[in-house]
C-alpha cells in the first residue's frame, strides 16, 4: 500500500480566490474599454481567455493558491507578480507572432492599460484581503485552539511564533509532556507564559472531547515509537494533527520538500536560488551591472590612469576565488598593492600595511578597487549581492574551523553582501570576526529575495563603502 505523499497546504478560500482573480482579469478589460470609449471586440475576449488560461497554469505551477496563513505577505505578492509577469510575456509572444491584432479597429493601448492595471489590482486585493483577515484573527475571530505535545526546542519555538503572530488565528492552550515535571525543570524556565497542562493522555482526552482543534507533536526524532502511538490514538479524534520535526537541531538552509519516485525527501542544506529564482537573479544582475557599468565607465578610466601614474605594475589584479558550488573563478580588482598574493598563503591587508600603495589605500577605504567586479557580474561568475568571495587559501583554512562555512557557496559570490553592510568586512584577524561574517552570510541564504537584494544594494550606498576594519 502507498505510504502517501506530502502536499502543500491548500488555502481554504482557494476557490474564492480563483474566482476573484478571474473577475478582476475579465472586469478590468471591460473597464479599460469603457474608460477609453472603445468598443469591446472579439480580439479583447480572446486576450482575456488566453490570459486567464496562462494565469491559471502559472499560478498552479507556483502554488499561488496554497495557504499563505503562516507565510509573509511579501512572498505572496511576489509570487502573484511573477505569475502575472509570465502571463504578460506569453501574451506579448503571441501578439508578436500572430496577425490577429493587426486590425486597424483594434486599439493597441487597451491591452497595455489592461495588463498594467491587472499587475496593480491582483496584488492589491490580496494585500487588502490579508489585512482584513489579520485584523479579524488578531481580534479573536476565526481562531483555532492549539496544543503542543513535547516541551522541546522546536515546540517552544513554535509557541513563541504563535504568540507573536496573532494574525495566524491560533490560540495556544498549553503544553503536554509525558516526562515528570522535575525532568522538565530546565525547559520550564523557557516556557514563559505557556502552561504545562498535563501528560499526553490528557491531550488525547481533550481531543476526544473535541475540545482542541490542532495538536502539534514536537517530540524528538528519537521518540518515533511514541509518536506513532500518539498518531494511532489521535486517528480516532477529530483534531487536526501536525508533526513538527525537531529540525531546529540542524542549521537549515532553504530546506524544501522534494520527491524521488514515490519517496518524499527533505533537503536540509539547499540553495535558495534555483529554477525560476535563478533566472530572476540573473536578470537582476544583468540589469544592475549594465546600469552601473554605464555610470562608472569614465570614473574607472580615471582610476586606471591614476594607478598607472602612481605605481609600477598592471592596472588590474585577478585573484583566484571560490564561486558557485566551490568552482574556482578569477575575480577582478583594481591593483592596490605592490605585490599580488595568489598562492597557498595569502596575507590579509592590515593597518599600515607596507604593501599598499598610497592611491591603493584610498581605493581600498572607499571600496573603489572592487569596481571591475561588475564585469564578473556581467559575465555571470558573480552577483551584485551575495557572500563576499574569500581568497582560496582563506577558504581552505576556515572551512576546517567554522561549521557550515562552505554553504555560502551554494550561491554566487557578490560584490556587496548582508555581512558587509552590517559592519563585518575588511580584516578578519580573529576567528570571531569570520564567524560573524559567516553568520550573516547564512542569514542571507535563509531569507533571500529580490527585495532583500535591492535593500542591500540601497544600504550599500550609505554603509558599504567604508569600514573601520578596511585597510
């Protein structure tokens, strides 16, 4: 017999959401025609039907109608915009390669205003609906009771998230655990305002009385037999039962469910940038690098001339770095030193370093020596935003000393990054400084989004060009 599969939670209002989307897409075409005093013709109906078909296809592929109750508003709006952007691209492709829109009686302005208005309306109604639902739930409406079995780190983390997120509509009743209260003394100190209401049998009694809506099992993975016993008993109740695996014991990096044949797997370490995200990131890099290179081209020529006039040696310095998946890449920089270390031993620049040229010191303090790396971005070996690439010698040293160090190479290295704008740049003469840099790099991997990248780029303008540890 099949053991079943894990599916993404569906939104209980998914059918209603689909109908609202279809009404918006159809209605806005009529509104645009009416506002522009243009006759609604069959071509516009064809556009509506085509757009709806593509939107339903893309929305199902990206799971737009899944439950967003526990996810961020930004993620929901981003997926909505991506779906509609793909619809726009598909319609543009069809319009370009067909003659159905060439009739003089068909206005080309109507599709444009319609597509733009839908791009605004589809996310906007979700924003309004989410705010309304959150307000209802925060005021106690549409709430469901919840009980956690297992006073564990994952259970306590779940409790904290429920308490600080009233918009989820979950009311936490308390904890149940089979262990004696003496054995829970340490955990009790972390319970804060949560109640310890009894053992597991008491939780099952509540479920049998239909006094609880949701049971979250947060027991350690080693308690497999006990978890199975609880599941067998809860199968005779009407409570919704959820298992919260104690993956908090792992340093999760973009974990996601996948399926190999009939076997469900959960990745612990994975890249946040794959599939559609990798294309989005590449387009972002091309737009940013092209725009910035067009602005800095002339300043870069002056910098190159000054380097040549003030010291002997080449203008550019190429050093080996590890890129995506640990592959070696050549990173370009303006030369700021009299020597070019690129071997098994690379000494970081220090305060009053004799190797740094006078003009090179200025370039390093202002990060202007990094400007040639925009050519790396344009060619695809780097990104504008990502973990800063370290010398190969430093990588080999720190990968042995800092846990999860190499996970930063699950994405392309960047010119600027989350660690740099938070002050962790320049010399890392202590292991603590490198650990903090890696901590922020991994935080970036967990929370990557295009909006996060743009935030980092914006903050770099004010915080990323200098630092007290930069020599």
